[in-house]
């Protein structure tokens, strides 16, 4: 069988400059790219003065996952998502769980946007999730899939590091239903571990807030880097003041990976202390990478009664309203 050739897709959001140079405007790096070179993410290349995506229609992984695995806990609980990713990332996190595809060589099989949507319909999932690596770097592929998905009444969700500029957010917003953004820590954590900055990410979250996109946030708790009550107090205050106290926050347990293998996994006792701190400001706080029904389940913000019972990916969800007092929990359920 003759293999389908990859056709590079001209990128969105870039400026053409003299002498066949370009400046990519997709993410806050705003890479200045010489002819025949790639930007920081390694998957957007300048070819004779035009910027191209090298991973368009070239996913490196695709699977069916529970929506809770993203994690999204307040977006159609108990449903499945077709999860898709290409190689590349615009961050270089030393603790990346998926470094083989985020930082490795480009690979993947051809799969058109039309075929992705066909797969989603075939497997009767509710959602397509752009995840595992950073969806911003395969933006053009995402956008074309999302447009088709919307026509088929499928939902679209991003699992993102939030390192994306304002105009790309505005363009994709009409097709994006939910997003989970990973906030990794204070400025020093970003500069030390991710070669990035916190400020542009907070700005992008505020841009997403202006749209109708449902937002959940994650913070991976890394021992000695961002496991202080001071950080969680700052983060939960920022969330409450800018997004609202009903914005879910997932505190995920760190496990040694990639270049950060010298640390021990986050202590459960530390997660519980930080959970207690975050709950002073926020209504919905969860543990991630830990199967613990008490810290995975959703409780009524008014009376504290159990509304959604979770243990791992086993979900008992019957209604988004508290059975005891009738209070609606925040989220997207219909």
C-alpha cells in the first residue's frame, strides 16, 4: 500500500521579514526564525520565507480516555474523549511525563482532520481532547479538526500549558469548549524548570476567561520547588479574584521523570496540607495522580454533601445538583 506523503501546512500567526526571515506570533516566545530553521518548539519551520507546521495531520499518539484523566472533573463527568497529540512543545520542562514525544524527534502517521472526526464518531465519544503534548504547537491541525467536530456536535478540549498569544486564543475560542491549564509555579520555577515565564500564562488564562470556555487548572506539586503554603495561597487567591472561587483546581502528585529524577514523589501528607490551604479560597479542589475517593470526589459547595463520587476513573454521577439541598455545582453537564 502506497504511504500517504506528509504535506506541510502553512502556519497561522507569523510575520514575513526581509531576507526570507519570519517571526512566529503563536506563543509568547515570538520566535525570530532564519530561513530553513525551526522555532523553539521544533515543529514550525521557515522554508523560503514562509512558516510551516511540520506536524499537520501527523499525530504521534491517539487513544480513548476518560475525560477525568485530562483532568476535567466538571465537564461531562463519566464520558470518554478521543485524545490526540503530535510531537513538539513550546516548553522544555525537566519533569515532563511525555518527554519522548514533547522533546524527541518528529514522528507520526498521517491522519487527516476528517479521519480524526470519523474516529470520534465511530467510538461514540463526546469529546476530542488535544493533549499529551502542547496543542498550541499543532494549532493548525487542532483548528481544522475542531471546526469539523463542531459540525458533528462533538466537544473540543485543550490540555495546555497556557503558553499562547491573545490572537490565537480569540481565533480558536468559538470552537473550544473547555481547557485545563497547568500552572507550574512561581516565576523562578518556570525559569529554572521550564525555560518560560508565569506572567504570559496568567494573561492567557484571563483571555480564555473572556470566552465561553470552561476552565480548570492544575498545579503539579514538586517537592522543594512549589510545595509551599505560600505558593498555594498565592495561586488560590489569584484564581478566586480573577476566575472565581468555583474554578476547579487539581493538585497533582509529582513522580520523578525525564531530567528530574533526583526527587522523591510528593508526600501525600503535603498534598493534604496544600489541599486544606486551597480550600480556604476555592470551592472545588482535587488531588491528581492519587486514587483517593475523599480528595477526588465533588461535594456540594453549600451543605458539603457528596454530589459526584470518584475513585480513580470509576465515576458515580447522576446529577449536577446536590441531592440533599438542590444546589447546582459549577461546570458544563449538558
